[in-house]
C-alpha cells in the first residue's frame, strides 16, 4: 500500500489531489524520480512512510496539523518513534504527529 501510493505520487497521478501535491511542494517534500534514484534503501523507506502518513492526515482532513508540520520535525519524530519498535509503526507515527501538533503546552 505504501509503495503503491508513493508510486502514484512520484508519477504525478491524477488520482492524488492537486492540494496534496501543493502541500508537498510547500514543505519541500516533493521528490522526483531522479532524486529518488540516488537515495539509499533506508532513506527511501523513511520518505515513503512519512509521505504515506502525511497523505493519511490529508485524507482524514487534518489540515490544521498539516499547516503546522515542518519536515525536520517530522524526520526527528520519525526517528524517535522508530526506537520504540512497535508492531504497527504507521498508526503509532501518525498518532505521534497528531499529538505533537495538537499539544498546546509546546
């Protein structure tokens, strides 16, 4: 599922909303095929998983959170979440993003 979505996005499929493409461009997370070809497998997987979670947040209408995200924070949060070795990483990471950007104490 993650790979399929990523391929759709990289290939600029019409099945992905233009709003989401604009969002990726705005946060400088709009990678091209040429750029991706130079990534190692681990970094590519990170990009795929972050993109997937961002797409889920977009589909779930979390625009208030998406308007606040910063790539460096998403990557740091991703690394932190990976240290917990959960069986269901994607939902855990998504919930962590939601918690980070809805927490009013920061």
